C-alpha cells in the first residue's frame, strides 16, 4: 500500500520504519531539523524493550500537496498540531483514508467536519518514545510481545476498509490490531487516565517519575483525579473501556497508591511517560482542557483534578519531594476486609453443615 506518515516524531518514526520494513511504499513527512536528520541518517530507532537498534531509509517529503495520491495517511502527532493540519488534509482529495492515531477527548467532530466521515478513521498508536538528536528511543512492540493497535470507524461499523487497514498495520513487526466499535469511548477513557490526572501529577513532581513514585500526595491526587474523570464519563453515558481500567474504580485507594508507586518508579516509565510529558506540555494542557469541557457538562465534583490543573503551568511550585500530607481513604479496605470475613464465615458454616 502507498502510505504517508504525517508526523515525524517518535511514534510516527516507529510506524514509518515498521511499515517500510514490511514492504509498503512509505513516505514520512518532516520539516526543519527533523527533515535534515532523516535525510542524513534515516530513521534510527532504539527499541528499549529488547535493546534493538535499526536504521530504515524511507522516502522523506516536506509537504502533502493537493494532487498527491496515497491510499492511506496516518496522522501521528499531538492533537493540537493535528488540528492545525486539517486544512492541508482537506485540500487533498486523492487520499480516501486518513487514520488519526492520537489522543482525543473531543471526539471526531472537528475531523469529520474537515474531511467527511467517509475519510476519517480514529485510533491510538500503542507505543511511546522520545527523540535524542536524530535517534528515537521507543517502547515498541516485538514479536515476543506484540502490541494491539485499537482503531475503528467513526460510526463503529466494521467495514471492508477497516479490514484492509488492519491487514496493513498487522504487517508491521510486533503489532496486531483491534477493530473497535467504541473507539471514541476508548480515547476519552485514555485521556481521563492521563491528561487531567497522571500528567499534571507528574509535573507536580518535577516531571521525574521516581520523585513522583516517592511523593504519596502526587499519587493520591492522580488516582483521585482518574476516579473523578471516570465518574464524569459515566455521567455522560460514556463507558470505561477497556474494562481493565475499571480497576481504578474498584480497588481500595491504599492498594492503588502502593501499586501505582511501584509502576511509576519502573525504569521504562521514563520513556513511556516522563520524557513525552516533558516535551509535550502544550498537548497535555490542550487535552486536559478538552476533557474538562466534557466534565463541566456534568455535576460530578472534581476537587483533585482542580488541584492538579495548575501544575500544567511550569510556573506552578512543585509538591514537596516525598510529601504525604493527604490522608489515605481506607474505607474501601474495610469493605474488602468485611467481605472477606463474611466469606470465611459462610465457608465455615457450609463446612459444619457437611460434617453434621
């Protein structure tokens, strides 16, 4: 397939390289220093997952012209930047399929208004990374641990083109796909998980994942903000997907704080979260604002989100390193303990009846 990857950041670079290596006719659009780096060095990737280094020489272009014809355009960039290029995409009428692989809390409205629903697909790239000079350090899928790329039609249908695009994406090393009927809800859930919650909590800890891991107040605020965001989505009739994210609603807060601290301290979180957050404050604020527009349509209180929001501004003072002044909510623990005791009592009664 003839493909244009619009966006030469870390994730666009990963997709362009993997698709090129799979045998597709791939061009990657870049500008400025990144354009010069790609022409001189190619796409240089370091996959932190398996310490694999690769160099790929894909075609590099500077623009999408109105008469250019591609079978598929992958838009892989920050949401606020993607909105800026909608007029360029709209001016090109020779590309029937545009897959936006990016965070998005506002839904498909602006994309559809610019291009028409018949051209728009939505998804998420399921990768992370950062650039250091001309080298992209990334967390990308491997054959031993393939990552599933969720995407789908705006109206949730499974169509012939979704199957064709799935086949293209699955040709990449280390990737498979999920054709989803609920992609908009998936994206809104993902934004709630990160942008008004984990991202500003990370900024409150100096964009240092290890400092955040040892600062209990940052973890507590982040987890409470996630719960507030999920409650806001439910109030709007938007389901929490994938269902595995419901763990943030069900587990007691002390257990979540303990688990989140261990996860955030992991070395890979520097690549997965800290480096990107440090380079993309503009996108984080844009997406947080998009989500708050949704949340403000409900009566759900958002005290943790409101407390974290100022930290999207780098001028806001940091939380003290290691601070633990916010009391933990132990109510869920007592409920779990009560349920466990009840089960043990019931089990004992059943055993006594069997023996008599």
